[in-house]
C-alpha cells in the first residue's frame, strides 16, 4: 500500500481530528523511539495532516473574506444608491 | 311608498280620518266600515276589489300596534302643533314618513338631523292607500341615553367574551390595512411615523367617513374588505381627536362587532389618550393616538438593521480570530523540527549506520590482520616440521602403500610394494 493510500483517509477527517493526530505524530517523532520505516511513514502522515488542516483553514478564510467583501460591495451599492 | 311632496302639500283628506281611527284603534274596536269578508278566496277568476285588498293591509298594519323606534329626523315641516317629517335609519338607507298632531308628545325644538327615539303607530288609510306613522311621543336622544347605551354595549361585548381575546400583532407586517378619513391628520400621522421606522412598509388605505350616521356602514365595509384581503395581516382604524358626538360611530354596535369578528389583529387608534370608544375594548391593541399606533405596529426596522449589522460584524470578528488562532497553531506545529526538517532524523539514523559500518570495517580489518599473522606463523611451523629441507639434501622416505614409513629393512619381504618420496616427486618400486 503506497503512502498515498495509507493517508487517503485524511481527506475525510474533520479539522479537529486532523489537528489532534498531527500533534500525536509530532510527539512520537520527537520521542524518536520508532523505527526508520515508521518514522518515514509518520513524517509523511504528518505532512499530509498539516496540509489538510491548512486546507480547512484556507477555505474558512476565503469564505469569510468573500462574505465580508460581498457585504462591503453591497454596502457600497446602497451607498451609491443613497448618494 | 308615498312620496313626500304629495303628502306634505295641501289639505290632506286622509288626516281627518287618522284622528278618528286613532281613537278606535287604541280601544281595539271593529273597523268602522263593514268591509267585505277578509277571508274571501282570491284567484285570477276571483280577484279582490281594492277595498278588500286595503282592508287586508289595514288589518296587518293595525296588528303592529305601538312601536318604539330610533332614527334621525329629516325634512321637518309643519307648525302650530302639527309636525311632518321623515325618520331615517341610523345605518341603512331606510326612511318612513311620520306626522303628529299631538304637540304634547313632542319634545320642543326638534330639528333636522336630531337623533330621536319615538313611540309611533303605523296607520294605513284605505281611502287614499297611504301608510303613515302617527307619533305618540318623540324626544331627542340625550347624552345620558347615549352614555347609558354605550355602557350597555360595553358590558354586552365583555359578556360575550369579545374583549378578552387579544391576538398578537405580526412583528413585521407584510401589509397594513388602514381605515381613516381622507387626507386626515390621523392618516398623515400613521403613514409618516410608520415610514420613519421602516421605509419599505406598505399600506392599503381605505378612506371612510369618520363621523355622522353614514360613517358606520362605510367603516364596517372597510373592515370586512381589509380582513378578506390575503396580503393584509394587520388593520388599523385611526381617527384624530373629536367631540364626543364625533367619535360615536366607534361605539356603534355594528362597527364594534365587525372589528371583533376580524380574523386579523385590529388596532384601534381613535382620538386622544382619554377617548375610549367601545372599539378599544374589542380591538387586539388599543393605541392612544394614530402616531402611537404606527409606533406599536411597525418595529423600528432601522434600529433592527443596525443591531443586525453589529451582530454580523461581531460574528465575523470572532470567526477571523478563531481562524487566525488555528492558523498560527498549525504553523507552529509545522515548524517543529521533526516536520520542518525531516532530514534531521534521517541524517541521525544515517550517521548511526555510517558509524556502525565504520566500526564494522575496523573490526574486520583487525581480524584480518590477526588472521594473516596466524597464517604466517602456521606456515613457518609447517615449513619447519616438514621434511622437505632434508629431502632437498638428497634424502628420501620409503613408505608402504598404506603410507606407513619403513625404518627397518628386516620388515620388508621381497616383492613388497614400496613408495619412495624424493625431494621432488615419488617413485613406486618393488623390493627384491
């Protein structure tokens, strides 16, 4: 099973779940008591988890910005109307 | 119905008879004329003469006897104790001719437009086919009567439970039905104040009279019309201040019952703070003035919008804070060496491997050297033990085929196979 398969479950993780697991991966890597193979696997999973979290946050931020801009645009429109 | 002009004109043949009849009627005596038998059959082939018809009508009319009625005086004429007039229904276009010869029964100073209560006796005159109402007693409806009647109506409404049911008003009305006088102050107050609070509010205004006896039916019609209108979800009845008499219509039973019967909430905004028509009791909300009605029916949407804006802004701020907080947390995790610089642990493992390999080699080298040493040593030993040098000097070693060395000639028999090892090579021989 290639690394990509092993980490394909991450896409379905909630943000909190991904974040929690990332914390554990970092902890176990820092403990260093794992084999090379496990470390590589952990490292790959850590990367995938971090990317997933950033994906969640990026989406949230862009939605927020869109909403605020839309509101701004709407306000501008009504201001224009009121001028 | 006999028209007024013919009645009010010259000497009226019927009036004389009226006097005579009145005396008999009160006594309930039989009819003066011995009219034909009233129960005669009637058909196309046996038509009645008019006299029978009139007798029949007179019979029915006389049965009515004396009746108390209420109405509004109009077209008043006559003098020196005689009075001719019309009596109009207070709400519906109905009128009767009334007359009186007995001044005693009349309150003095009755005039056009007075609201009166009268005791009358309907009379039918067979001779001229006229129907008229003889007035026994008539007087204006005084203030006391009005108040008394309003009070009774109020009690009646309460007794029927029409004053308890208070429907809630819609928070944001889709369309407000407004019943008020045309271009009245009340109309301006309601519309202006409502629009101040909610520019997009929409109204359906129905203009009606707001005082006098024709007002009631118009108001009732307006209430029904707006109540039936699917778009309207609240109705306001508004009128500015006015004298007691002016506000009477809002204590009219018809109007009050129409208001009580609406399916939609209805707001009464009549006169000023201290005016309290019966309409107030049955309305779902009693506003003290038209302006107050606008304020209580229309929420201050401008204010609501501001609060809404603030709420949304707060939501956005807290969302932003949360997202940036999480972003820095993830960034911090990412910056941890194990993730940021994965080569670290690979390198450290790599170093372990190198180190181990290195020590492996060194150890191996040592072993190798030792091996070489022992080999040389063994080689010299072998060489020193080996007879080679002796053979080189010309000696040889004789052995039996089985390899055993022969050192005593006496042991050898003739024909014995022998193997002779020289410095270089070996010879097979047989002993002689």
